[in-house]
């Protein structure tokens, strides 16, 4: 597959590749998309983040797999066979407002391929919500709240595509009907090893947990050391919690965010416990090393035949 695509590509410019086959993207589509993408999105093969065929028709699974993954391409096929999608230049995160920038665009693949770029009218490029009461929840691209250019419902079963859309130039209805049934969805990460930085996490509403004791400070120092050495984003994000979570119970959306960022179902408490367990393990190792040194000194300095008796020592 990669060889076929590379043979068809114009080698005067670097074009994106796919790490796996797509049900909707063909090599010629990648060639056409490549001219409109930032160069950093063509450096390595895209990673398949979500496929409805593999991961099921679950919005929580879909959201879990696209959060904080950097630039992404999401593809949609309706039941009439129309295929369209959008390039999101920013990482997806849950918010009650639009975000993104003018590098984002939408496109049609079937029945015809066409790109629809920003109109410079507004910055309403990306929207993702799951618990708001003021509008329909789900994933939105362009337009206004409840008047989206493209919108996927929370059930990932239905969608809307409304034209015109002020966010994109000459935007038509890309689906067969403005209200459509979803047949298939794919999501691709354009930077497979993408790691969110602290600024991105804080912008998304994740804030650092307050340090309450010396042990937590030591744990934070280790986390920062791992982050600065490039050992992955999980450790960096373990030092974050959800803004405003306080002492109350965390809702489903927050748990999904925490799972996507590597925090797991336990959230903050689990991370503190894990840090405490690590510190306890390290203290025990240090104590064990100290006992060995004490025993060695005791044996070396003792002239008593019972000098090797360590029955009163803590067992190693």
C-alpha cells in the first residue's frame, strides 16, 4: 500500500502516509489533502486513532481516543455513501466554547473531492462537549452552537451538515441530507508521537494539583524530570487534575478526559496513592541498603563470636 502511494506521489513535496488501511481514504485523496496540510503533519505516517468497525459505535470511545492527540483528521460516511471530513489543527479537548485556528478546514471526498478553507469570518473551528444543557452535545465543526457546519451526536449514530456555514468559504451540505445517519467514522492522528505540553493542558482546563506535603513535592519533581527528558506525556499529565473538581464526585466526562490523559479511573486520589507507594518503595530500598551497611560495619568491627547474629535487626 505504501509503495503504491509513494509511486503515485509527486516526490517534489513530502506527502502524508497512513500507518494502516482506511475504508475511506485512498492514495489520491492523501495526495490532494497533502497540499493543504502543515508540513509537520506529513513527517510520519498517520496513526489510526479510531475506527467504528474496530472500536464500535461509541462516542465515549471515540472521544477518549482523540483527546490531546494533536492535529487530527476525522472522516465520516453517511448511509447514502457520501464521504467527508475535517482537519482539526488543534488537539481536541472538552470545552464550552469553540477553539482552533485558520489552518483547520473541511473537505468532501465522495461524490467529489473538494477543500473548503477558512472564511476568516470567525474562529469557530472545533467544539466538543458532553454535559452542557444550553446546546446539543457532541462534536461540532464550524458555524454556531446548534447551527453547526458539521455535527456528530453523542450516540455517534446521527449527524447534521448545514449550509451555508460562515466559518468556511462556499461551504455546501457535504452529506446527502442535512440530517443524516452515520455509517462509518474514522479518526487519524497526524503526528503519531504527539505529546501535549503544559500550556495546552492548562488551556483545556486541566490544572496542577496543589502540593500538600514534602512527598508530593518530590513526586512532582520526578514527574517534571521525566517530562523534560522526553519520556512521554503520561507522567506529565499525572501531575494534573480537572479544574474545579474539588472534593465532589467526578462526572462521566471528566473520567473520560482523565482516562484519555493517562490518569485512569481513580483520578487524583489514585495518582497520589501511586506516588506514595513509589516513595514507600524507595524508602524501604534505602533502609535496606542502610541495614546492609550497618551489618557490614558490625561484622568488621566485632570480635564477638556472636557478631553475625542479626536476630534483633529488621529482616531484609
